[in-house]
C-alpha cells in the first residue's frame, strides 16, 4: 500500500478508536471483578501503552513515507540525469549552470564539474551572445517557451545548430529555467544539402529547352522546369506552382485529351510511354510538334510513386522532314527520267529504304534488309574504301558524300555505279539521315574502257611510226646523202636533175611521220 497523508491519518484514527473501545471494555470488565482501585492503575498503563503503540506506528509510517519520498527523489533525479535528451538548469539571474544531465555532457564535451563553473554565454559563439542577452528570461510566465534556433559551441570548437525549449522552475531555492536542447545540426545540414541538390536539379533541368516535369499519384506537380512553366502559361494563361494539381486543358479534340490521360494512367501503372503530339500554344502561333516521354518513378520497394515526363520540341525536325519529303518527291520525278535509284538511311535505327528503281537496276527482289544486301554485294576491291569513306564523312560532319564503286547484280555480274548522298544532322550534330541517289554508269565505264583500248592502239601506232617507219626513212636519208657525195664530181646531167626530187620526197616522208607521232601523242594525253 502506498502511504499518503490521508492513509496515515486514517490508520491512526482506526487504531485509536479500536484501542479506546477495546481497552475501555476490558477495564470495565476488570473493575467489576477486582474493583476500581486496581483499574485506576491500569488506566495509566493503558495510556502509556497507547502512546508507545502510536509512536511505533507513526515511526513505521513516517519511515516508510520517507523511503518513498527518497525513492521518488531518486527517480526524478534519474529521470533528469539519465534522460537521453539534452537537459540543463540555469540561474536566470547570472545564467550559470545549476545542473546538467549526462546527455548534455556528451553533446557538448564538458564534464558536469566544468559546466557548474560556466555560464550559458560560454557555449555560444560571440555573434550569438547579444541576441541571447536580449531575450526575456523572466520566470513570471510559467508556460513552456520555444526560443528558436541557435548556434552553440562544443568544447572542441565544433558548431552545433540547436533548437531550445525552456520552462521556469524553482531549483535549490533559486529562480531558474529547465532547458531542453534539441540538436538539429544533421537535419539542417541535410536540409542545406537537399536545398543545394534542388538548386542543382533546377539548374540542370532549366539548362535545356525540353519541358521537364514530374507528378505524384494524385496528379500533383512535384517539380518542373521553366520551359514547362512557359508552355503551361501559354496554354492555360495561368502560373503554375509546385504542389498544384496538374490541370488538363479542355482540348477542342477530345481524343487528344484522352490520349494524355491514358498516357498518364499507363505510366502510373508502371509502363514507359512515348508518343508524338501536335498542338497550337497561342492564337497567332503555328502548330508545334513534340515527342513526349513518360517514365514511372519507383521507390525502394519498386512501387510507382509518380511519373517523370519530358517533352522534346521536334518542330524543326518535322519541318525538315516535310521539306525533305517534298524535295524527295520532286527529286523522284526527276529521277524517273534519269533512272537513278533513290535510297534513305535512317542512321539511329540502321534501316535503309530503297525505291523501286534500285531493285530494277540491280535485279533483286525488294527486301527489308536492303542495307545488308547492299553491303554484302559490294565488290571486294571497293568495299573497304566505300565503307571507310562513309564513316569518315559522318565523323567529319560532312553534308555531301560521293563515290564510284562496283555492285554485284542479281545475275552475278558487277555493275559500275556513281553514288551521291546528302547527310542530315540533329541539333546535337549527330547524323540522323543520309539520302542518296545511285546512278548506273556501266555504259560510261565501258566507253571509258573502249577509249583506253583505243589509246593503247594509238600508242602502238605511235611506237611503230616512231621506230619501225621512221628508222628506214632515216636510213634512206643517210643513203641519199652518200649518193649525193659520190656523184658530186660526176657530170651526169640527168642524175643532177633526179637527186633533188628524191630528197624532196624523203623530207616529205619524214615530215608525215613526225605529224603522225605528234597527233598520236595528243590523242593519248
């Protein structure tokens, strides 16, 4: 039983009443038997016994109550000293520490004896002391006060960020305040790191023209960049904020609105969604084209908690594709007259499309693996040069590529072709398309080879003229000179008339040979 003042008084009253009632009854019974003279002596003994018994009872009760009080004091002292929270008591008159618990010693690095020689100013950096002295330290208000966030100093000089709660108390007969100190250093650092990460994230997502945003499972905006805010401003005329429920505009085309809602639903179900969208953001604006990508956001348990979205403006690409399509249509009309084969290489997807003229030109059946068929049928002597030339053009960001090579036809024969192509690049200067025209130059090559054969024949004629014909002519000229010297002293009139004619004929023959050699050399150049 827990002893309280009421319990002690009640027990004392109960014992006293019982003693009086039973002792008086016992004395009355003895008086009838022995007479009152003996009973009068017993009255004195009864009083002494009563006082003795009550004294013993009071001693027992008070001793037990004192133990309870000491135990309570120890419990309260232990509750303060061994509390895991940082607690201390300070004198409001001089700000000296009156008591500190073990958690305070651990947090600040001082011992209890050191604390009892210090004031609250000693655990504050100089720039915080004037702010502390300006506080109202009165104990008239008995409410618990939050004193805000402060900087405190550990014994080793480390700065702590703390939050302080105080309550006025009377401690050891002095006006004091019981203070609870909450160390929020790690939390503040985490908040600062989080804020820094958020700033970096905003800097990253705002460094692109792509619209980036994320929503939670309730369609509330978690984060977005300025590009997305600008689009929503143009689309809705409203300024969006984080935490705001994403507003789905009332599209004139209901199918378009349903497409967006369906895409969000699929992404929230864990599916990656990609689609292209066309929209007009303003009355005077031209249609804009975009590629939209939605990816589910997963937590550590792989549960979808939101959707991350990216909208990439592909208007310029679409316009370029339209211009290219129109150009190809015009070019296709032209190539129908020239019989050129047209091909289109989708570089990111490594897919080549050839027009009908290509298959007719080389005698193959149309196939989806046209690019592989083309590469496999390049002439072995041309293959490495052609492939390296294409790769070099892509690496050097060239827009024009051209080459002559031989390609095997369906009948196994090789055909000479002239291939020319135009290369398209995206905004990041990455090659995305290569459009080309292949021209059959087999007849041209055969003509060139015929000319080469003719040149070879002319070279042989020139050799014959220069060596086999001119040699005898030169010999005749030499013999004529000897004959002329031999008959110089002769008086044969007929000979003298004939010799100039022979000399003239030989000179004409030599001149004709020179002309043949010169003409042949000019034709071979």
